[in-house]
């Protein structure tokens, strides 16, 4: 039996004075795919279908960045330091060349890491994310989602209100709450405050010529939801138009959590991209 | 040995007083995928990789619309009549429910046919195309491409000038010219003039609320090249934004012939879409 996101033991590695929690799935050979998570998300906030299906034919590494969940250290208040922490973690594990899957805030880190050489990055997947200077509505949509008192805040936050989307949303939440044993604790304000500052700061940083995007030379796959209220889909189109190596995919009737709404399709698209 | 685009015999069927030339590939069972071709293109202008790979697990039907290549009849000067001709052909073959792959001008037909019920359409793929009222530069880019005296006008017309794109372009042209026996004749002005009028007329037709797109209820896959000079990629994004059922995919460093530049990736994306 291979380990799954729900069953893999949490392991730890020390890097740059921080004890990082991580889980490894899939084969030992091949270019590892490292997942980088969204605002306040822990390892347990990933979709098991996405993690386990991608691990069917490649190594997958899931981790908590500094200050998050079961990792030590303090959550930085800027993307640059978060990227440095992720690079330290990847190098401490000795992963060598990696592929990166960055979702939302994690996609900011992937952009930074791909453009510099602390880690050798082969390909990047940018899901539900935005470029420097991008359009974000984090505080409004988070406050609005919490005001709805849904059973899980991700139901209104990550998925549009259509019946089909909300059904997919509930299925995602059910999958992502299967693990009970050795589960990451939910994030508190020591995570959400500096992460919110990082997101707002990244989108406030002006980069009118998109020099940051143009510095990315690796093949990139941009995946977005049609009706992402946090980072509107125009971000994805603008990123695509300013990257010479990017493929753009946007799904219908979907929001910030598009990759969890259509997990099988997303996995097929990621495999097609990584194996091309 | 199954038939391939290069080896399948040309067959004929009579419908609405017109003798249509067609070729059938792939299995007899499953929803047939009907290809609808670009400006001046015949059956032999499709990419064998695309046709044969899609035919590996479904019926594929390739045909010449009225007036084109080895088909009889006269090329209409409007999209609506072309769509009617295609519907007559599909019904004459008794195909029942179909999927449509419309490239460029063929994508206009697919939009019309999906929104009405002369043929039962399950899913549509819109490659390198534009909505009613879309942005087109047909005459300029065709004249510019012919002025380059390239060995094949599709090299400058369908592919950007980068080394990688032009290498892919030459490989496509080599694949698409393998067939010598029973090959369709090249189109003359009796095809290009009314087809040009149809394209220009379609894009001149104003549809500010995109009622035509909103009338399409089937799942749709929109595929486009990043640097399509004939129908700029903003057409694809605008179509996507005005369809509730569409997935958008845009490839990097590619032009009008993006589906022939990345044939394996395009086939994988189409299969993922049709099988979802």
C-alpha cells in the first residue's frame, strides 16, 4: 500500500533553524512535485484526489511552510521570505530539481522561486494565483465568506453558488476531512495576519512591465476558475499574456478552488503538462 | 489496420442535392467527432496526428463542406448556410448525436449548430475561432503570408516566427502532405472568395450581449494560440467569459495553427474534455 495524503506519516526536517513538517507520497524516482499551499491552509487542506492521483506516477512532497500547522518557526509577513523558507526546506530534503504546484499564495512563492536559482525548478503550475500588482479582494471575500456561517468557510469562499459547484464543494470538504489521525491544527491569527499582509503586499507591489513574470523561463501552466472572487480570472489572462512559456487553462462555473472542483480534469491537465 | 487520414478512402453521400466527400476513421461505436475545417482547407489540410490519435478511441468523421475539394455544390457566402450544409451532411450519414471540432471558420459553424437543433450536438471544441462580432484580420494576414513566398503559406500564416514554432510548422506540413493518392485538390477562388465573405460577415455582425454564445448550452472547449494574428487570442477569452459551460485553453508561442503546433497536447486536452 502506498502512502496517501490521508495516511502518510508526518515527517520533519530541520532547515535554516526551522523544523518543517512534511509528507511524501508516490514513487521515489522522477522529478518531485512540491505543493505550496494557499492562505491559512495546512497539508490537510489539499484535495486527496489531487495529491494521490498526481503521486500515482511521480514523487509528491507536501509540507507546511514556516509557522504553519505542525511546522516550527514564525510565519513571515512577506512572500520573499516565504519563498526562501520553501527553498531551504526543499534543499534540506535534497530533492534536487523539482516541479512546483503553487496554489494562490503558494503560486506567488512559485513565481519567485522559478525566477531565481536557490532551487532548480523544472516546471511550475500556478493555480488560482496572481502576479505582482495583481487584482485581489482577499479581505472582502474572506469576511463575506465567514459572515455566511457555512459548515466550512471554503464552501462559499472557494466555490460559486451554483448547485453543481456547491455539490462539488461539499464533496471536496468531505475528502479533505477524512484524515483524523496526526491532522494539522487549524491556522490562527499568527498565520492569517502575516499571510494576509504578504498577499496584500504582493498585489500592491507595482510591476507595470511584468519584469517578474518575464524573468520566469520555465514552462508554466496557469490554471484558474472562471469566477474566482479573490483573484479574478483577468489575473490569469494577464499572467499568460506576459509569460512566453505559459499555457493558460480556465474552468467554467468555478471559483478560487477550481482545482478542487474538477480534481480529475485538473490532474489530467497537470500530467499532460508535466509529461509533455 | 485501421484507416488513417492518409489512407482512408474518400466516400460520398448525397444530401440536400449536394454530393459530400468524407472519410471515416476509428471505431464504429461511440459519439462521432465531426471535424469542420478552416478557410480554404480540405480534408487533407488536417493534421494526421490529431485526426488519427483522436480516432484511436472514437469515430472521427472528416468531410469537405459544400463546394470544397472533392465535394459538389457551391461554397456559400455566409456561415448560416454552411452550417445548414454541414447539418444536412451529418444527418445524411445518420450519425445521431455528435461532438464537433470546429477550427477557425469551422468554429463559427460549430457555434451555430450547437445553438440550434437540426443536429443533436453533445460537446463542441472551438479551436482558433471567434464569436460573432469578433476581431479578425483575415485579409491582412493572408496577404502578408502570401507575400513571404514560403514553401507552404501555412508556415507564416499559422505559426509564429520563433525557431521552435517554425520547426513544428515544418513538421506539420510534412505530415499533412504525406497523402498523394486520392488527395483533395487545392481550393481556388470559388472557395476562398465566398469563405472570406463569410468570415468577414460573421465578424462584422454585431452581437454586443453575446446572445449567440449564451445560446450554447453544451460543454465547450475553447483552444487558441497565444499569438494568433488572424483571430487574436482576446477572442478566445471573450468567448470564454460569455459562455457558462466553456473551458479555455491557450498555448504559448503559437498562432492560428496552435492545434497543429502541439498536436499531442491538443489531443490529450480534447480527450480529457470529451471523456469527462
